[in-house]
C-alpha cells in the first residue's frame, strides 16, 4: 500500500492489525518503504510505500482517486519473458520490463499498468530470488484483530465472470466460488478465484442493481481493488480491539451456513490508511466464502 508517511501507517498495522515490523528500505526511484509480516497462515508479506522527495511518482497516486491505500500486488513468476508473452497474447502491453544483466532465463521484473491491461490496478511480477520471505507467526495479543489469514482482495467490476476469467487466463488462477442467486438483496454478485499455490484469493465483485454500493464505487473510481478481507480468530476480540483503538466498524452481520456460525464487519478507509477492510470469523473452515 502507499501512504503519505510511513510511521503513522506502521503504527496502525502493528497496533490494530497485529502485523510485525520487518525493516525499512529506501529506493532511488522516489520512495521509502517498509516490509511487514502478516499474522497467521497466509505466508504473505505486506509492503508500505511513502514518497521520497517532491518528484516521487507516488505523489500522483496519493493525490488521485486510488490513493492513499492499496497500491499494487507483487507476484513471483517463473520467467518475466513468459509473462510478457502471455500479456501480449491477451492484447495488452507489458510495462517497465527489465531483465537482470546477463540473465537469459527471464529473471527480472515486469508490470501491468492500471490503464494498460491491469484492470485499474498495478501488477508487479518478478522472476528470480524472493524479494521478501515472509516469517509466519501467530498473533497472541488480545488488543489486535487477531488475524489468522488474508482471505482475499476484492476487485470491483461490472462483469464478474469476465473479470474472473481474465484472472484465470493471465495468472493461472482457478475459480473456487460463484455466488448463487441474483444478488438483489445484497446489491452485488461475486466470483472468487484462487491464485496458484493457494496463498491468496481474488474476488470479482459486480453490482446487481443500479443503487448498489459497487455501482457507486465504479462510477467514482472505475475498475480497481475495492477491499481486503482478513479472517480473525475471535470475532468478539476483533470488535473489542477496534473499540480499544477508537476505530468504528460498520456492516456488522452474522449468520449460519451448513450448521456453522459466521460473523463479519468492515472498517472504513479513513481509519486504516486508505483501504476498506473486511474481517470475518467462521466457526468451521470453509463456511464463510
């Protein structure tokens, strides 16, 4: 994610979300950064970026409709050359393709620009040694959300099936869920795909009626990431942590599916550094989709 300043965001992620600080870095291309570790089983890292200098490209992002908040997703691939072929086969043009000096196996980095094939979002793909190896841990504190996994990133679109199929073709993801019914009650319909390796899911979410909050989001910001969803260990603890840190929640709901209970709630972007956060608890694995 990208924010104006690192330290206030680090505090939010440590105190409310239970993330662990993994170290700061800086880059000559115009940004400071920090790596953080996410609690639980996802084995994913979380990167926070902030502008370095008045000419940093991040200022444009932060001043635009997408910022501050979720900035990009980085994916490790076998070969950036292969990734470039797939991208071009889709009629898109890769951006910023750089290979390592002396490399003939596709080591390097390549991007899908938000306006040139990335469906409103920036995708970074790299081949080679891992840039950051996550250090999984269990968050045993009682004043945090008690995160046990990152469940998914939700990508707002006007056609969930077309978007999900795009994820399958470009990233090799597989569909694991498609919401039944017409979605008139909720205002949206979804289709969820899982990335290769099973570390992360992406939810293609479309509006189901003209007054849907997803329709309003698309009218304002277009296709892009809408929210991030975390699974928590104990719903009451998560609500209590929000209260402890003076963070209000909204959209709180509970239900029963296949005889098992589930609960969910949301945190507004103004309290998280710019990203809409959904958190949920499920009595049994696989109940909440």
